C-alpha cells in the first residue's frame, strides 16, 4: 500500500492507492468546506464516517450524516459539502486523473460549489 499523503481541498486528506484500479481517500472537512460538483470518468462510493453535509449525485441532492452510503457512477455529476465538520471515506475506481478534476482548485478558491453552466 502506498504511503498516505495530504492535500488541501479539505481540512485534511489521507489517500492510499490500493491498486491501479482503485484509490481510497479519507477526507476531513471543516463546516462549509466542499469538493465542487464535477463529472469525472470514475465511479465513487462515499461513506460518511462522521458529521453532516450534502452530497450531489446526478440530479439528486441528498442530506447525509454518519453511516450514510452514496454510490455515484462514472460521468455522473457529484459534489460534497460539509454542513458540520465531516469525515468522508471515498472509494474511487479507477483513480482520477488531472483531467477528471479540471479547474477544481480554482473553483474551491472562488467558492464555486455548483457545476458551471
């Protein structure tokens, strides 16, 4: 298993690339932090470890809390926003590429949660 690395889209992120086909990410969000709505070419399973928030999955917006599980197929819009401090386990297959995340850092910096029109 690869060593865990930290990134800055949430308060803290721990990531492990399990295989060339799968990546597991534990993201700790402070209230109000988010991953913008985007449509990557990857499947994702989101398991809420703690806290409350909102998950966009396609056309649906779902209020989530500890113990909830959300599955989003590849090329379907998804985003995560923390209502309270929240920890989310992401299981992603295949691992996303830079193209899958596009301008996410700029959108986070601008506070743009929604998918651009």
